[in-house]
C-alpha cells in the first residue's frame, strides 16, 4: 500500500493532466466558435455588399464606384486623425451607402433628365430604405452602414434629406462619405453626362464647403487631393475590388503603393 503522500501526488498529477486537457479542449472549441461566427459575419457582409453592387448596376455603373468609396472613405478618415479601427470599419460600411436604391423604380433611377417633384420624393426615400435594410443587424459594422445610408445626403447647412440635420448633428461617417461620394460621382461618367476632370471637381468641392459639406473635411480632402485622386485611379488600374474591401487588413497597409502613407492627419483648420 502506497503512503498517503505518494497517492496525493499521483492524484494531483492526474488531476492536473485532466485539467490541462479540458482547458485545451475549451480553447479549441472557443477558437472554432469564433471562426464560425466570423464566417457568418463575413457571409452576411458579402451578401449585403452584393446587394449594394446590384443597386449600383441598376444605376448604370460598373460596381467600381462602391469599391472606390470604401477605400477613399478609409483614407480620408485616417487623414482626419481617426483611429485605424474606425477607418477600417468605415471602408467596409461606406460601400453600402446607396443600398436603398434597390427599392427605387427604374423609371426614376435611370431617368436621363431632371426629376419632377414627385419623382424627387421617390428618389429621396432611398436613404431611409437603405437604413432599414442595414439597421436590422445589431453588429457595429452594419449599424455604421445604416448610419451612413441614412445621413450621407444630409447637408452641413441643414438643407439636405431625409431629416434636415445640420453641422455636427450629422454623424461623422455621413459627413465623410458625402464628400468622397460627391468627388467620385462627379469624376465618373454617368448616364446623363460625361465625367468632370479632377481640377474642376476640386473647385466644385471647395465651393460647397460650409454649404453641403463639413469645411474641415473639405479642407482635408483638398490638402490630400492629388494623393486621393491617384488612389481613385489606381483602384481600377490595379484590379482592386470586392475581395480587398472586406479584408480585415487596412487598405493603407496593403500591397499596392497608392495605399501607402499611413494616417498622416490634416493640419488643423
């Protein structure tokens, strides 16, 4: 018969081995659960991005507009001094800004001429439709996307839609995306006009400072205008697309040279 001290030591070792195995199994299960949840979130994001892309295709676009919006919004947020985490989230959320257009009839969405007042009312519903689609999810990404969808047509002077918010009552996400959306939309061909050149759009943007757009954001965009213009062109030239948008890594850290430059903030206004 073993002495009590030896039995206790053997029991302690056996218990420790069992506890180690339990901890290892729990750790493995935890990582597998997290991977599964991340895959579900990724699939959800992909589905909504595809829906956003479908809305863009209905508006006679190649789908590259939403890709450029994502990367430009991320870059501008970084240059406004926002955190890398916020900028990455914005990159993934911003492309869904016009997802509500999926609910607008073609006769309004694709009309080549000016809209009638009644047609304008229909078109102006797309921010609310988009926010309703995206806001059903409780995840931070889709809550931010819903916020952008609802507020990117508000104006700094309070004359925007749908809620006539003004100044800093407009969330930062909406203020940032409204500027990059304005810039990118005007520098691309549309069904009713040819693209404007970079210099002309920068002048148009400057004239809307304090009216449609936050003056500090406009100043920052203009300060980095050449860099952001090169980034816009490079999205197409380098084949950047849907896959890169939803990567966890920041665009500013990815391989293509147009994303280099870190998060150098704009000078204070």
